[in-house]
């Protein structure tokens, strides 16, 4: 299907300003060097490898620098190609800079080179076996990347199988009696001798004590890798005991060991393949990588999708209420949660500075708050103090809103817009506003929506992302040549296999199926994207330090990510302690805020909230937005019993919203 996405040409004057701002992430003038690719993007700490650099402007190269180390053996093949010998450097990712007589290359994504440390061994299990070999052992450590061999003394082990960057399986070879050192050899070096790598070869009977497990009897004929039977994972309902699946193998050598990566918080997969637990994670389809390892050390991996469905509950709100954004019939500020007249029917909610909206279980949308621009959608212009019907009959399952514009996502994958459109926010191809929900006709097959201050995102069922509205700081992720705005959806550059999206004030994030996160836009120096720079990014960049992520969320200036190990990471503005690391220091890159047990995170302007895997709640940030009677700022995640059993938090600009399973006990 051809997407009818509009793509606007560069805007005179304004477009030139945007291009200058975006220069650190884009191309330079022809007279200066510019890197577009490397023949090898990683190497050992000792360097010594010759690699090729590709780009343009390589006419008069004087120096090539990797991070802080100068390369040697520079050979200029042409104006587009040169080769260098990689210098020594400490572990980590560095930028390559090319210096010529006419200038220096700017930092771009294509110039990154990663130095990978040699492997280390921390444990061998078991650590003893017979001289005849054949003992299947588990080796744990780190940097098991591109493993070439495992050496027992000078003899290679057999049946090598790398399970992850920290675990591998190998079978011992025959060897004379005695204590020997085991080494892991990778493309990046060989592990050093340490006390943790000793293996004891024993002649005859092993010493008294626990014996290592006997190697399994191999099947007749050549070993056959195991296969996973078709995986079909039943839906998981929030806050409900999962009565799901027992996974099975179609082939391989039993007994089997099962593991999973990317499970929603609160769910576990036992080694025997039983999926169970209760999740409080956000709704949506979650990619889960299931791995089966058989007794012979062979494994198989399969990707499955587990959908988390919502459990409707009672809506509560708190915070500043001058614009009647709490919907309780008053304009009184509340520093503790108060009920919004909605019944036990709320599936989705959002709030911005002047208005709030909710989607009910029957597919209708209700709104309240200031209505001076017709943004509530009821046809009037006076403040609405209680929830009022905005739309019905569309089958809406989610709402998103910010800066006087609201979006509705239907169960059929369509998107409706309501409110101000002066920056193209309504996605209708013009800058006109609308006082009734209006279909964005160029969108179809949408599975998630997100809204920033003057831009919006939509996630397509094929894993790509589109955006529309303001592009002053690169919020649309489609490049500076889109101009300062796009009134119709445009494709975000280079994104595939996306499973979740989030939008901040002037920036956006996308969560990849592999657990990494990309970001774009920003509005520095007041907000930080998390990539450690102060540059506006007009196309997506990878946020360093984030891996195995299951949820990404953001407020106007602070952002959060939940890992599948239950840790919570945060970065950005921290004036009220909303990063949660115990300080009020601005964080340009992600730092850990919570060490374990987090299932989901929610935000408001200067606050954050988290649900644990047991259904408990945490709150921190500006004191008047934490939902507690105290108005003191809180700079570490703190227990919030008044928000326990919340099924999700609604993003708010100045206030907070939570949907709970049952009413608060007065």
C-alpha cells in the first residue's frame, strides 16, 4: 500500500536556519571531510587492525583520530576512501574525526567505532571432570562476543554454544590429570588467567562430594538442533492472574531449559516452560524472545507477541485545578487524589495544561477543562467542570493530548484529531483548527499514538512511525528538509520494528523490538534527549546505555525507560528531583533511578510515578504533584500507598491521573 505522506520542500529563510541547527547530525560542505561508513565498526582494545573509511572530502588528510587516540598508517586511496590502522583505546564507543587542510569532519552516527574488551571468566560449573573429557560445563563471565574457541590448557573444547554475552556452554576435551586454566578466545582477545578459570581433570573416580551431571546420551545419528512448537501466547489482562501457556519443544534432547527476554513486568517463564504471574505493565503487544536449550547444549530462539489488555477502573486526579482539568466539578487544587465522575469504565486518559480527556470502555470519549478555543469538542466556549461527551460510535481505545490538541485512536486503527491546528497538529493537510473530532484520512492500521506540545506520532502495524505538526527542533524525525512544520503525516526516517512510541515537549522516542531506544528533536540546552549532546536531532539517534527496554515514557522535559530486569532509568530535567536519583542535577544521559521490581512508569510535568511488579506504587518529583498531602519535593522514588493497585497512569502536563481498580478508602 502506498502511503500518502506529504513531504514538504525546504522553507526559504526558516529552512536555512533549521539546516544550520541540524549541522552536527547531517552532511557538511563539499570542502570539508565527511564520513559515511566504516568497513569495520568494532575492534579490540589493542588496535592494530587496518580498516577502510568511506565518505568524501578526503583530498588532503593530515590526521585521523579515534576518540582521543591518533591512528597511524593513514593511506588515502581517493577523495572518497582512505584506510588506517586502528590505534589502542579503552573500551567503549568513540567517534572518528578526520582532519584535513580544509577542515575537520563533524560528528555523525556513521563515524562511531566500538572498542570491545577481551572476555573474562567468573565461574565454571562444574569445575571438575574426568580426564576422558565429555563433561558439559557452563562458563559465565562477560564480553562473550564473537567467541572463536574455549581452550582447556592448549586444547579446544567441543560443542561450543554461546547463549549470551555472559554465558556459554562447552564440552571438555580429553586431558592429562591436574588443574588447568580455561581461556575464552574471541575476535577481541583472550581471557586472562585468573583463579576463577581453573578446571580440575581427575583420573578415575572424582573426589567425594557432589558430582557434576553426567553428560546426556547423544541421540543416534548427528545431533539435531531443538525446535520450538508453535508459540501462541494468550492475552494477559492487567492486574489479573495469568492463566496462560506451557511451552513445548518439537525436537531436541530432553531435559529442556526455557528462558525469555522482554516479558512484561510481573510475568515469569520457569525453566520448565510455564508462563505465569500478574502484570501491571502498560497495555499493548510486547515482543518476547523465547529461547529453548536442550541437554546437548543446542538451542533455538523464537519471537512471540504477548498482548497486555487493559482492565478498566476508577479515574482519580490531583494537582493544580484552576482550569478545571481534574473534572471533579470544582476549580480547587488538590494535593491528594480525588475521584472523577466516570464510573469503573476508564481505559485511557490524558491531560494537558488546560484540558483533560478519557476514553471509556464503551468506546466513547469525554472531555473537560477550559473551552475558550472549542478544544473540549462540545461546541461551546465556556469551561467544562465535569466530564462531557466528546464523541461516540468511533470505538476509541486510547487518547493522547498536549497543547490544546487531542487525538483518538480507534479499534479499527484510525486516528481522529480535535483542537488547535496552527502548527499542523490536526494532521489534516492544513493549519486549520477543528472543534469536533476529525478523521486524519491519510492514516490507517495505527496501533499507538503519542502527542508532544505541538506535534504527534502514530505507530503503524508494520512497525514504522509517522509524525506531523511542529518540526522546529526536529520533532518529526524526518529531516530538516521537511521544513518547520508538516500539516500531514510524514514517515520518521529509518525506523523499523518499533513496538512503542512516546512524545515529550519538543522531542520523541521510539522503542525497537530488540529493546533499544531511538530519539529525535529536543530544544536544548533546556532539555536533554539522552544522547549526551546539546544538539537538536532532525533524524533518530540511538540513546546510549539503554538495552532490553520494555517501556519508554516522557513528560515535557524528563524521560524514563523500564528494563526487562525491573530497573528504571531516567534522564533530562531534574530541578524538582523528577529523575529520581537523589539529586537535582540535570542528567544528559540515562541514570538508574530504581534497582528492581518496576513494571511500568507514568509522568506528569514535574513528576513521575511507577508501578511495581506487585501492584504497589511509587511517586517522586515536585511535591504538589505526587498525590500526597505533603508539598515537599521528593528526589527518590517513594512509596505511595494512596496510588496502589493502579492499572495505569495518564500523562498530565500540570496534574496527575491514575486509574485504580477500586475506590480509595477514605
